[in-house]
């Protein structure tokens, strides 16, 4: 188990895949938050409920968030750290963090939604957001490690005051899944298919599908079944605009 700070560059790469992020996250399963700002790089020493961790300490040093976060709840910082250690300054864009870079689950989910990257069904590498039963807003987060039907497994920071692997289920406790902008996909990752128009994320993608259906480019399979991937929608929209411009003589 790692017991000291990872040296700069150990995980730096031109590309970032779900596998890289999850491999790094899994190395820290069992790490316990600290009672105070000491022994941050030990998995066990100074364990307590003070919300002090190595993850926040490194992000604070890099001025990743708008204000220092060590000593505050740290589920978001663990996710951000896993991407930052691999992608450096590019992590904010990959994670759809458009500002003001506060470590809030509510804000982060909104950033994903604004870029049409908040989904109702998980893929490996997604950022999971838990729904607060009191107000319905996102209150906790982690990284999706595997998916099997309605069951998915996450790696989460600040779960029981530690980094842990957690088995979860689709249902009312799930707020949604943010999809980071990975620069390279894992070789074994299968692209998500949206079976019906209701499965297509709201915003650009759903509006585009409706327009393509209205123009007769997509006919569907009946009963609202469209069976499309993100790439398929993008290609069809490009072609629609191309032929539209040709007809207008542009």
C-alpha cells in the first residue's frame, strides 16, 4: 500500500482512461481520514473524524479548489485528486468543472448537466452522485468501478471516514452519473447505447434526436425505441447540417 506522496510525474500521461483512474483509486482503499493535520500519508496512524487527508492537502497545495479544503468533508476531493494526479491542470476540464471550483456535489452535478454529461445509468469510470433523502440534492460522490445490471460498484472517499469499495443499486438514492471527458477509452469499454428517447440525456442529445426524428432521418423501431450511441447521434447531426447547408447554397 502507498504510504507516502506519489512523486510528480509518476502517473502523468498524454491520455486518461477509466482504467487508469480506477487503478489509482483502488491503491488507496483502506486509507482512513485523520483526526488532525498530521500523519497524512499513513493509512492507519492518527485516524479520526477530523476530515484531514493527503488528498485535500495535495489539492490545497496545488490551489485546485477556490479555497483550502483540508478539514472539510472530502468525498469530492478524493475523486478530484484521482484525476488530478493523472491529468494535472487538465483534470478540471475532464471533470467538467467550469468554476468557481468549489468542492460541492450540488455544483459539480450541475456542471455535468450543463454539458449534457449527467446520465441516469452508469458506465465504468463515471462519477456517481448520491441523492440526499431530505432535499433530493446530490450529497456524496465516488467513481464507478463496475456495472452489472442494476448493481454497480464504486470506490469512494469519506465513506465511513475512509476510502472504500461500495456496492450500490440503481434506485431513488441515485441522483445521477457524471461522465468525465476521458481522452482515451479503455480497450474493453463498451459504448453506452440509449434504447429509448427517454434514455437519451436531456439537453443537446435529446433535442438533437427529436430534431432528427422530425426531419425523418431517424425513424426508430416503434414504441419510442431508437437504440443509439453518442457517436451515432453526432454523426447524423453533422450530416443533417451538411445537407441543410448544401440546400441553402452555403
